[in-house]
């Protein structure tokens, strides 16, 4: 699925229940997260739809280093020379995308939450078990983010991973929340604003506290790593996520 201008100059690509965002300005395009290995064609299609090509991509920001967000980053880095940025605390995960910390084993979740199975099957078909890590990432700092298209403000949101970061675009009234706040949990299949299940979260208590950082942006549009964009304001999304708590 491709939707252009989900917020001004921000475009939404969904594949296998995982989201990628293209942020454009006069200087080019910023790619936020890279989906799964078989998401490449859809991302190239999205670039074409907005009159751009992969040569216009000035950089990639990984909100965090999990396999479903790193999926095509190494391909884009090595084939096209696009720099890949992630928080230093997630550099190891980005290089080894199955080595992340979690509070619970994911293997019993399909039995407990059968509604998640179709999504997990789609993710597997999209290459979820064959992701190559990014061998050479650059440190994601506030200064590095501000120099990229869209000039995002870095919003540290640890918990899902130690180095997880959101991106605030004040002039577009939008925040990319990554997996710090989603509107569909791939591990439970539950819709609505929430933090991701303990099956893929390093520290749920910290993740819930980090929602305050997202709330402080006061953005109207929340762009999550999984699930549909939320247009009812970040405050309402955070309030609902806190009510849900952790799974």
C-alpha cells in the first residue's frame, strides 16, 4: 500500500504490516526505516509515484535496529551508497538484527493470539527470516537528523530497544513514532495505539515512560511503525496506549 502526503511531504508505504516513510523537501528524500527484504519494489514504486528516484534519497534513518525495519537498508547502502543512520545504542542490533533483547519468548504468542498469525505469515513471506544486518551505520544524533531532508527533530524513546528514536516534523505537524507507539501490534494482532508486545520489547516499563516524549511533540499526526497513521493527535494516542499497558 502506498499513500502520498499522509502528512505534508510525508508518504506512507505499508508492506507485510510494516511501515516505511518517505520524507521529501527541495534537497531530496529521507527514507525512515526500510521494511523487509521484499519491500524494495514497493519503495521504488513509491519514489516513482512522487516523481523521485532512488538517486534522490539522501539518507536512511532507522528508528531502531529490528529486522523488520532494517530489511533493505544494507542493499540500499551497498548498491546506491545511501548512508544509514541509527542511534549508537542500536548499532549492534542493526548489524545483527535477530540479536535484540525481549522480555518474553515470541514463540507462544501465535497460540495465545491467533489473530496475529496472518500478519506473521505475511512478514515471513516478505523475508522476515532472511534479513541482512547493516554493516556500517552512522551515528544518529540531533545534528545528523537536522541535516537530512525534512530536518527532523530527534525524539529519544528507549524501551522497545535501548536506542529507539522517533522523529518530529513540527512544520508538518507530524511525528514518526516507529515502534515506540504503534496502532497494530504484529505479535498480538490487536489494533489501536499501544506499545509493542513484550515478545519484541526490551523494557516495557521504559517504553511506557517514553510515551511522554512523544506526547510532548503535540503533533496532530502520528506515523507508527506498524498499523495505520493516527490523525486524532498524539495526546489521544498516548492516553490509549497507557490504558492498554503491556502484553
